[in-house]
């Protein structure tokens, strides 16, 4: 499992429901390292006006999804799966 922060270029992405500009988002993603799959477990979107929106964990689907090869998420998965706690 990893927390990932994504920072957006100003005024490059809006929320389709609120029409607010995204500033950054923090997501929690679980990885099945052996099968190279992932599932979202949490998301908070922070808007440029200082407000935020948290997506409820129960709104996430249970099934694991394949991690796309050569993607940023694939790089995060490889880093997390190679981690050796001390």
C-alpha cells in the first residue's frame, strides 16, 4: 500500500461536478505485487480555492485491476514492492 500525491499544472484539470480547478490529489493505492495488480482505497482532491473533496472508501470497487506497463503507477508499484523494511 502507498500514498501518492499528484500535483497538477495550474488550471489544467477541473472537477466535472463542481467546476473547481484541481491543485493536487492524494490517493491511497494497494498493490498485489505478485500479480502486478492494484486497487484504489482512498482519494482526496484539493482544489485551488483551498477546499477539498474526499471520495468515500466504500465507493471504490473491490476487484483488483492490472497495473498498466510503462506507467507512473507501474513505477510506484515496482518501488513499493521492492521495499525492504528495516
